[in-house]
């Protein structure tokens, strides 16, 4: 009997192994779902984590929660804090590279009070998405909140200020006292030493910003001093507290084409300075002064009979000739000043004014057009240059220097006064003063004789023969007056060489008139004494009517 052993093959795979496989699949699927639902992780760099708490501080967009701060880490090498923020999966499209993040907390500014609800709930991070197509995971926390949302219609422009006062972010922009925009950003450029502003103009007011628009700092207080008095006008309270920027068009100009977004403009310190910069059609001239230019500053006006036609560019002019400054030349003692004649000030159509000026300037100079220094402010000592016609000025022409034409000048102020005093002294030296003084001494002697005669007459009034002595004295007085009048007339004749209308001639004329009046007054007295010697003691007797006689 043959017996055979049955060998059966053992099953290599057991169903029990399906359990861990299924568990692994489920775990992987759960991890995948968790990762998908977890969202995206971003990192926010900030200078300080004040008020921010890990696991509690939320990230919001328009007051809707979109994420939370998971952790905070100190980054010592950069003196900063890095926050790890988890953004919900549904809001991944918000994480554009131009998105902005800032802390919402209680704030008080010119626009009012904001963020008061965070006093109880705590601060949170506000996320404002941008318009870029690219995504980012690293952001920098802003110090100030974004003033203008990306979806607000309008245009952004850039302003550069060299000397204007510094304005704060959030300051308003006005067009004829109406608010049309705000300052979004302010930064000082260390390399160019300028303040740079980013401004936003709301729609539809962005159409007002044209290529010829001018911007200037508006302080809120305008003071206008004129012949009618002082006019002080103030703007809104926000202007007074925080200031602002005004924009408008130059006078007598219309709107041009609209400016494109991000167009660059210059921010001027005031409205007057903004108007000064628009005169870009000008020519340079040199004015050489034979006197001190103390008080003449760069930017001082150049006027023609009260009308401004130019500006002082350099005082003194920084021009070289033969390697030396023009005002240190050995063959001249004058001080050159560089001015520019701005034709837009002369006439609205500057090209027409330029042609008219260049055609007639040489003829005007030959007719006496000269430049001179005039006092502009007695308190500060500031002076300006005035062009006017001087008919007695020496003959001159439009000279040509190495660089610019030279306008002739005349002395003014104390220099001109000194020249006039010198001329007067020369004229006085030419007068015959010795002869005049001799005649004047003789006149004084005649006065003394007159006084002695009058004293003698008064002292003898109480003597017996009053009438006879008085008559004799009055005769002497009349003789003395006649001699005195003759002497004074001779003295007046001597002074005929003096200038008519002078104070000395007028005084002499008054003296002669007084002496003539005195002589006319004494003549009746002398005549009366001759007829009635006792008239000084008794009333004058009227003559009796003559009696008719028979023939």
C-alpha cells in the first residue's frame, strides 16, 4: 500500500494586513485634508510685538476673521520680531505681494477717534489685499494704517519739496478750499535732501490735476498787506492744526490735458513761490554798481516803476574772467550783480514780450534807462533793483561782457547823496563869501547905530526941550533908516548870485519888508513932530478951518 503525503501551499497574504493599509490611507487622507483646511502660513516682520498675543490676536479683512497669529519669534540679528500667521484656506488669494498689514488699536488724529472697540477685545491685524498677481509669504507690518483702500477710485501722484515745511501723513489736499485728496506717504530722501510725498486724489476730482497744475503748502492763515489795510483770512480747523496742500492753476491760465497717474510735481513753500517758478522764459543780464550792494539778496525783485519784471539771481555775480572773479578785477571797482529779466512778468505772452524787449533795449538805454538800488524795507535793510529813465545820466550803451550783456547803472541812496553834498560844497567854495560877510558886518553896524539913536531919544523924553530934541532925533532916525535901507538893498544886490528861492534870500527879503514897513510907520511920526513938537505929550491938534478973506 502506497501512501502519499499531500502538501498544500500556504497563503502568503493575509487579510489582516488590510487593516493597517486602510488605516494608513485614512490617516494620509486626514492629514491631507487637515493641511488643505489649515490654509497658508505667512510671516510678518515688525519692530515691536506690543499688544500682539500668540494664539489670540486675529487677522481681519473688513472686520471678518481670515487668520490668527500662531507664534512670535525674536530675530536678534535684525532687531525685529517675526510673527507666524496662519491664514484660512479660503483667503489665499488675499496674500498678494503688495498687500498691507497694520495693527488696529485706539488712535486719535485729525480725522477723529478710531479703534475704540479694541479696548475690550484687544488689538488685531488688518489685512488690505493689493492688486498684484503675484503671491508672497513675507510681509512687513506698517506703522500707520492705509488711508486709501485699493478699490477706491482715483489717481496717485508724487510731490517733491525742497524747502517746504514737513507735512504729516493724512493731511488733506484742497482745490480752492475744497478737499479732494490726502497724503498717503511721506519720506525724506537722504541722498537728494528732499521730502517726497505720495498723494491720492479721489475720483472724479482727479480730472482737475492737469499738467500745468501747481502745488503749494497751505498753512490755513493768509495775511495780505495792501493800501487798504491788513486782510487776515483763516481756513478750516484741520488746516490750522495740521496744515495741508493746495492745488490750482496759474493765474490767467486754463486747464490743459489731464496728468497721468504717478506724475511728478514740485511742492512749493507758499503760493507766491509757486507763481515764481512758472516764469521760465527769461534772459540774464549783468548790472555793475559803483556802490555797496549791502542788503541785496538772491531772489530780490527787479522792478520798472513799481512793476516787477525780473529777479536777482546772484549778488555778487559768480562769473570769472581770466581766471578771477569779475568783481576782483584790477581795472574796475564796480560790483557785478546777475539778474534775469522774466518776460512772462512783462506780458502774458512771454515770447512777444521777449521780442519787444530785445528790439528796444538799446534804444531805451540811449534814452536814459538805468538800473539803481532802492530801499525796500527800512527795518530789515533789504534793497531791490529798479529800472527807470534818468535824463541827466551820462551817455552809455548796452555793453557786452564775456558771458552776458551789461546794463548801465546810476548811484543811489547815500552814494548819490554824498555826490550831491560834494557838488554843493564846491558851489559854496566858488561864492564871494568874503565880500558878502563884509557887507553883512556893515549892515550890523547900521543896526547898532539905529538902536543907539532910539535909546538916546527915549532917554531924553523927560528933558525940557523934548519937542526940539525929539524932532532932531527923528530926523537922525530917518537918515539912519535911509542909510540902512540903502545898505540892505546893496546887500540884496550882492546876493543875486545865490540860488533863487533859497532860505537866505527869503530871510533877507523878509527883513527888507519889515524895515520898509518900519520906515513907513515912522514917516508920519516925523512929519507930525515937525508940525507939532509936543505931540508926544499931547494929542495932535487938528488945524482950524481957514477963514475966507475978503479981497
